[in-house]
C-alpha cells in the first residue's frame, strides 16, 4: 500500500478486483476523453492478468474508493519504459487526488523497478489530465494531432 496526504493506493487483488471492474465499466469514470471500452467479467479478468500493476485510489478520510491508476510496460524490446493510465470518479476531480496518485506511482516505480522512463498519453484536448501529469513532474515532449476537413473530399 502506498500512502500520501489525501489518498492511499491499494494494490488490486482477487479480493478487490470487482471494485476495479465496476469502475472500468462505468463510462463516467472514463470521462469525455477516456475511450470507454466496456468488458464482460471474463474479458476483464483476462486483460487484468496481463502484466499491468493496478491500484485502487482510496481517500484517507472515509476510505472511499474513488478511482484507479495502473502502470505497465509498453514495449517488449525496451523493458525500461513504463506507462501509466488512470481514471477518477467525476465528483472527485480537481481536488488533487490524481496528482498525488501519479506522484506516488512514479516514486514507487523508480524505487522498485529497473526503469529509465515513465510515459503517459492523453487526448490533446484533455487539459485536466495534462495538468495532473505536469504537477506530477512529467514533461510534455510532443504533440501530434490529425486534422480532418469539415467536408470529406470526394473525387
């Protein structure tokens, strides 16, 4: 368990996997930019077991579970790189919880893994998530966005 001022990160186990599953399947947690992908219990259980470390974000006050954060390797050929992803209950956003969670996970990864780099990807319009990452010490490296014409060109 990782603990900070306002939150604790509780490792996801078989005993609390259902809480993560419920959050994953709630479109409100994904938000406008989260790429919501609901899954059956069996699909989720299989996906969960494939290499990511998951934590439930729990408020210290009241012990309410308010979100999740995960960390995982993204490239087999470069195991020194990790990526993080996260989601938070919409009623708990803009209170500093996710910034604390991201900082805790970054500190934990560098302290416990032989890694060189941690990345996160956001939708270019998701300024809230970008702010979380900046406050957690991430640096914006590049931004690519595909633009689409208002009307498709027809030959």
